[in-house]
C-alpha cells in the first residue's frame, strides 16, 4: 500500500466516521499507474450495502467532462471539428439566429441557449427528442460566441445531438464504444444506465433539506431568471437526491450529468493525459483557457477550456487543472503539470460544498 493510498483512505474513513459523508470513493492515477483506489462507507443506507470501488455514482455535472471527452475523441477521428456549425448537422438548430453556433461555442458554454422551458420536468428531461426540439426552438439569450454562460442542462443535449447526428448512434453507445469500452470501464462509466445495472448504483441522499426561497429572491439570482419562457434551472427538475435516484433519470441519456465510479472517471482523464484518447496537440488545446470572464448565467467569474473548467475548487484553482465538479460535491479532473488524474465520488449530495474534494486534492498534491 502506497503512502498516498494510506493517507487518502484515512481521510475518507474519518469523513464517514464523523458523519460528514455516507460513502466515498477516491481514485488517483499518474501516467497510467493507479496510485490510490480508496473507498469507505455504505452505498445504500437503507440496506447497509457497502460502497465498493465498483459502485457507480450519479454525479450531476461531473458528467459534462465525459460528454466533452466523447466529442474530442470524435474530433480526433475526424467525425467533427470544433468549428463545425451545429446547424450543418442538425438543421433545426438554426432557428432564431443560431445558424452560426459551432461545436466550440457549445463546448465553451457560449452557444447562447442555456435555458430549457421553465416548466420542464424530470420526465421531459428523459425524452431526448422533446428536449432537443425545445432547444432547437430556443431564442439565444445573447449573440452566440460573444459571451458565455453555464449551460446546465442544454450542454448535454446540444453536444449529444451533434454526436448522434454525425455517428447515427445515441451518445451513450458512442461513450461505450469509443471511450469506456477501450479503457476497460464499460461497466463503470455511463450516461443512460442499463436497467440490469441499476441495483449496483449508490443511493444519493441530500446532506441538508433544500432551502426555500421566496419567488422574488429567486428572481434576483441570475441562475434562476426566466427569459422568453426558458430558464437554466427549472424548479421541477433540480438535481436533488429524489431526482438523482429516479430509475427513469438514471436510465436515460441526460449527458449534462453521468453515472460513474471514481476509478473509471480518473482512468478516463489519465487516458486523455497519456495520449490514449487524443493527441498531445489536442490535449493542449482542450485543456487550455478558451474563454474567461463573468458567466452570464451564474454571475460568477469562470474560465473554460473546451468542455472542461480550468481550475476547479479552492485548493485546485491552478490553470493546470482541467475537469468538472458536480453540484453534489463530486469531481473528476486532471493536472497537466504533474500528469495526475483524480476523481472523488460520494453519495451524500452536499449542494455545492466541495470540502471533501478540496481535502483530497490537498492530500494528493502535497503528497506528490
């Protein structure tokens, strides 16, 4: 057992024993070597089923990094380019002045269509054709490419539909055939999870009850505003524990999120770093800052590469880090400076609290 494995295991054991976490997985790769594969706690509090390294976890926006990886692998194969106009492969998307939106714009949250219809439900999100039609019909909130703003749900449908149009296959199949399968993690890295696999998943729980806010207060928060009947955050489909445990949600392609083990997610980022999925030149491009400034949707400063955040949490803010965090406190990312990839999965959704990710990040990069 390596010193890093011992330190990570000790940290997550303490987090579970203290009650701060219910179950946690951590995986760390460096240049193809699995340096840490630690797990603690239970996957299902009701049954007591233990968390194992092979327990997949629904990980909200951490899945956006998986979607981006699928796009980059297809770009590497020549199936699409970053300057490909989305309307060239998906003609309906051109409506209302979106004809010049490119794959690059979608990867950098600059497409101008961050919203879904305000009444969107979980059932709607499970209906691929319905969501793609609603997004194609959306009016852009800004001139595409001139600004950027977090595309919380639309990111996955826009890029996933581009993938479907250029390959003729759903994005979950392309993930399996082009990324997860070749890396040996097809049973641990999913968009739509097969019904036969649902019993393996961790059960998500909320760390605290949802905060009730008056409508007028919500209206003052950029993320919740409504434009032409569309919003980035539909109230009926927020990714809380109830949403994250729904069989229909887990079984559908909703590639703004994903279901994965820490081991599989870290393996994917390690494969990006090592040249197994993309060339060195493409790695440099996708992991470099493409847009930076104040996000039009969140109202916060942000920097994006091509589909990945550049810099993540407080302890992981350096420009050499690229990857994605999820609203429940999960993360998967890589550091180009050290050749290290890390993933942290957990089943207590901590509503934007990344304390566990920060703690693991400090251990990994101080030990390194």
